[in-house]
């Protein structure tokens, strides 16, 4: 029976507790022989990242197999290179028995080695104490098992070293290089046993040794570039395990080159955005780079974490590609003809596709009705078929998927702004099969703003979105200018315009929803965290579009961010706003903190009391301004939380507070939700 109830009051089976406590985060699938291995961040162990494998060999028919936890507690396989880390482990198949497992332990950032059932032992040196490192001073990431020209087996890593001295720019000196860490453990006590394979660069990624072991390809970039701004593709001649000469073969400060893979000793395939889109290119040694495929889709994404890959070889003639715009697809690329054969898959967000060599592919992805999961498909070049017409699930991140009848259907939309520029978003209308709204009523809508300016809103099952839509509140995920997935020109729209373009684009989308009769013009909300909080607060203080907003640890003062952040992002704001302190006046003008006097709608502020990036005083300045103006508001300060909430009780409290807040401002009472106490008058 369908119940007629006002939007916002629909009973929903999706609870804040589900958002807070369920699921384990999956990552880094890797084939080790015929078994499938991956990492799993365990919610029940405070997010400790362990290594897991299937108990038996995986075939095309394997589904939901038994698994074995390989990495024992308390070890945590997580890297801090670039602070965001990424790939942190590998398993090396040797001739003398069980695989040798190598991983970076989060606490000390040393590399440990062990065989399953044994105790891990460190094989890399312990870095000296360097206060400016804010943690271990020597770190490793993105391991690559290599076979040298003489047949020797090694594992090469990206090594990050923080020094107790400053560089020419006055900042603490940090160098990064590709290093070989001896498997015999000799470097644990003697740091000189660690061999530098390449010279230092500010940042490096994607080390790939050629099949014959004589050439190394990798990318690098320098400040102030980020890897989506401009990188350089290097090829170096390898002699005795060291690069003895190198050359830059593609890329520059305004061309982003990613993901090199050797097709043979004489040919390299990779991704470049020289054409305006991240598309496949190839380089035959001694010849000029050649675009392999011209397509107005992105075949790569922002390199926030090391080890990310969008292109992987199936055989000598074909490769798997993750590509798309608002949503992701998986296809088979012909390395000669350049065409792509799409695979018929339900996934809308794909983060990894790893071929085994016999047609079986491990896939990590999400669909609109299922949580992130590792699954397998069969892909045969020339046929490009999917086994049994569906992926076979190996491991899901959680087992409590809601009934599809209460899940929204994602609708990618494109809206034209006042300047004629397209603006992209993903629309999620209210949906609950048990409920309908009274005739003539329009739903309230909340704009979600993603947290990294250079990112995009993932399309897939999101409990956070369904928490709203199943109760009758619409959500629209904004991919404002600067977001990835829509080409270089769209990404570059945010250059120097953070706090301007993102605000304009968000307003453009909400105006479109009103003009097309999708959203109630009197019940428009916005919410975001961190950088998304910046856009949220800027929209609230610089426009009159919204009637309520929620900022979670939102960046309100870009000056503080520019003065104290980690090396990887320390020049990010150069591209988003301008150089600091030369452009300090622009920083001051853009900061929402400096415009709270123009705020005229209620705001809920959610804040951690130990946040080093956005200290509580920024949120408290907003609170004080709202108090002075008599604006309804609430300020929740969570003890022991930093930049992002991790404690289950705080996640529950913040989700329920947000729902109650929007209900009070928009005129409905969500059933079963504790009422948030607001300061100031409400309707």
C-alpha cells in the first residue's frame, strides 16, 4: 500500500547507524598466481587496513568464496607518501614457496616483509626524527615487482624523504625518488643498502620497467603543478639496476601525462590530455608521440593517490580502459586500430580493473543498487564478452544493501549557465516505493558539493544520498567547473576562480531545478565538507539562492590553508586562487569568513575540536555572526574529531542533526529523528 505523505516525512529503513558503522573499504585488487588478493579497511578495527585473499584459486565461475586474512593485527598496510598515500603492498611470487608479502606499516612507514603465517619484519630503514614531517620522515608507496635484464628479482618503491633543512623556497626540504629496497633486510640497519634507481624529483608516480628490463618509464611533476595540471613522462636506460641516462619524451607544465605501460621494449602506451581530454597515446622509441584514440571522454582521472590506474594491457594488441564522463565504463582498446569496444556492465563508478592474463579480470566498482565490490568478469580480446553476462562477486564492502525500491535513480544532467558554459550535475529525485507526496507539492532539494575541487561526484549507491531521498528530500550532486570527467577545458574553468565558478555553477543548477518544476523554490538547501564546505559557505554568504545550509569542517579561511598544509597540496591554491602572499587580497575577498555579515539564512555548523586544517575558531566566527543577527543556527563541536568525523556516535549525531535541521527550516518533521535544538527563531 502506498501512503500519501508530505515530502520529508516519509518513513525510511535507512538509518544514520548504517552510515556510521557498516562496511569495510576495499582496495588494491591484485592477482597472486590464481588467487585474488586485496586490501580491506576494517571498520571494527578502527579502519586498520589489512590484506585479504581468496582461500582457493579463482575461476570464471567463482562467486562469494571463502577468504583468508593475511596481514595480522596490529599491522596496518597504509602509506603516507603525499599524505594521501595509495598503493602500499605487493606479494612477490618467488621460486622457493609461498609468496613474499611486502607492505608499508602505517605507524612507522617502514616496509615489512613476511610469508603468510610468519611475523612481519622490517626491511627498510627507520627515518631520523624530523619535526616538520609531522610523522615518519622516510616513507614508501607504489611498489613495483621488477625483473632486471640479468634475471634478478627486485621490488622498486617510490621513496619520500623529509629532511631537517629548508630548500630555496624556505620550506622544509623533501625529496622523492624511485628506490630498490633489498629483500634480504640489509637496509633495515644500513640505510646505504637502499639503492636509488632515479634522481630526485619533487613528485613521482607510475614506475614501469620494460619487459626486457633495460628501460624504465615514470612520470614526475614539480611545484606549483598538481598531477592534473602538468606532468612529464620520462624514459631512462637501466644499467645494473640504476637509471644511467634519461629523457623526457612527453608532457610539460600544462599537459598531464599519466599511466604509462610498456607494450613491448620498443613501444609505450599512456594517457595524455594534450588534445583536451585524457585519451590514449603511444610512443614508439625514436618516433614522435601519436594519439591512439581521439574521444571526448576521459580515460584517466585525478591522481590523488599513488597506484591509481585506468589503462592495463590485456595482451600485446589490446588493453582495458576505464573511461567516461559523469559515469565510468569499462572497454577494450585496440592498440593498433584505436577503437574501443564497450563492455555491458552495470557499474557506474569503477576504480580498478586488473587482468590476470587468461581473460579473467578483477573489477572494483559500484552500481546504483549495490555497494562497492570486487568482482570478476571474463574478457577475451576479439570477443570482448562478459562471463555469464554479469560480474561474479568475490567480496562486497558490505552486505546490507537496501531494497532497490527505496533507492534513487541517478540522472546525469547538463545545464547551461548565463555565460553559455555547460554545468554538470547528477540528479537524485525523492524515491520510496511505499510513499508518494500530495498532489501539487514540490520536494525540497539539497545540493551536495564534493570535497576536492579537482574531483567529481561518484555515481553509485550512496547511503548518504539515499538517507535523504528515501525520506522525500531530493539531492543534486554538483560537478561544478574544475571537476574531472568533462575534459581539460572544464577542469581549467576553476583556475584562479575557486569561490567564484563553483558558486556560480551551483546556483545555475539549483535555478534550473526550480525553473523546470523539479524543486520547491522555497526549500533549497546546500551541504558540503572541507573544500565542499568552502563552496557551501560561499554560496550562503554571497548569494540568496539557498534557504539553509550545512557546513562540515568547511574551509572558511584560505589564508590559513595556504600557510599550513602538507607538501602535496602546498601549492594547490596557486592554481585555484593565486600565489600567496602576492595575491593575499584575493584570498581575503574570497574567504566566506569575511562575508558572514551578509548571511541571511540558517546554517548548521559541524566541527571537530581537534581539526588542524579548519580550527574551531572559524566555525565559531560564523556562529557569533549569526547570533548577532538573530539567524537560526546550531553549532555542534565534536570532541576528539579532526578534519572529518570517524567516531560512529559522531557520524550518527551529525547525520540526524542535518536531517532535523533541514526539516525545521523547510517545515516538516522527519519521523524518528531527534529534534535538533536551534538558536534563534524558526518557522
